[in-house]
C-alpha cells in the first residue's frame, strides 16, 4: 500500500513513536524542539515542552510516561503534566544526552545516549554514547560504551533476543537477553546496512520477527530478516531522514513512521517532519511497559 499522511507537521526531529494500546493513541517526541506529543484520531496535541532535548518517551504500567530529557530519566504524567526526576546518567560525559530507548518485556528499560555535538557539528569522533539498563529503584547499569549514536532497540516475541544498533556502525546486532538479570550476551550480526542505503536509525519488530528499520539519510523504511540479514521490502518517504517507526492501530497492522525536516528545504520537501502510515501486510506486538 502507498504511504498516507497521519499528521502533516514540520517537526525538526520527530522520533520515538509508539502506540498506546490502552489510550488508543500515538505518543512521539520532537527531540530538538524538546517536546512530547500525543496523536489521537488525527488530532495532534503538544503535551509539554521540556527544558532539554527529549530523546524518548515510553509507557509505565500505571499510565504515566518515562521521558529521557537530557541526561535525566523523568517520570511524566500526561494528564496532569507533573514531572519528577528518577535517575541521571553520564555524570562524567555532560555533553551526552538520552537518545532512543525501549522497555524490556519484564519492565526494565534499555536506554542509549549519544554526544549532543553530533546534532550541532559534522564530526566523526564523538563516540561517548552508552547503553544503559535502567530499573526502578536501582542504580543504572552500563551495558555498552564508546557508541556513536545508540539507537533502535527491539525484543523478539519469545523475550530471548534483543536487537540494538549503534547507527554509524551500519550494523544491527542481536543479543541474548537474560530476564533474570537484564544483561546482554552473545553478540552477533543480524543486519549489515550498506552505507549507500543510509544509516540505520530507529526500528521496530513485527510479530513474524522481521525488522522494520528507518534509514537516516536514506529516506526509507526497509524490512529485513534478521535470521539472514536480507532486505525484504522498501518504502520511500518524502524526507531525507526517516527516523523511526512503530506498529499501531486496533489490530497493530499499521506502521507509523516519523521523519525529520533536518537537511530538507521546505520548498523541496514540504512534508518532511510529518508522520506517515503504511499497511505492510504484517502485524506488530503490544508495547512493553516500565514497572515503577
């Protein structure tokens, strides 16, 4: 099916989209504008503009959200708009900020960071990013370091495997996930993305185990089989940077896609920054939630 517009908007860096199966709406962030949004029944609502860059928001079991704001993990109530700080990471890398994150099937959070200079200057040596395991009431556990841009994360339906990408490595890795400890082991290459296709950004996983990957500087969503690394399908969008995607809708059979207006002059890319929707012919799974 051809892409259609879910929301025409000129977001600077639309990211982190996910479907709330309880509220029947989409939550998403504009990182550079420091905003958290809610899109429901075609109507978009700006919930809050924060004081620092917002890398992600994710659902809690009690209906509130956790928000990665700068280096702080915040608890945010989308009804009252109240916030409180739960944790802070990267005390020794104060130019880092949270980027992509996903809740684990057992209620923890995998959250990555990156050096914010990558949003401001064209550099290739700012590998201060990390991947953390965050759990309510416990100190952060650093799982990886020396990352460029810690990005997409997805869990398989059996909860045994997690996929993660450090964007500029061009490689999505699979890891064994230990539900008892939350630790990762046995890294292996799942998908190697050719540089000419763009950089692998955020992604989601279908119920059949295939990965739907957004391509920064590639203008597309590509579907991969992580068992073979092969590309299966491709959808192009009218933006230089396609940033992330999620399955949503009542039957989880629609794929919602964020884009960015960065590097996309409005006269050439008038829809860049908008949210699009396609029907890829497969379904996704419900979002995982953080346990407080």
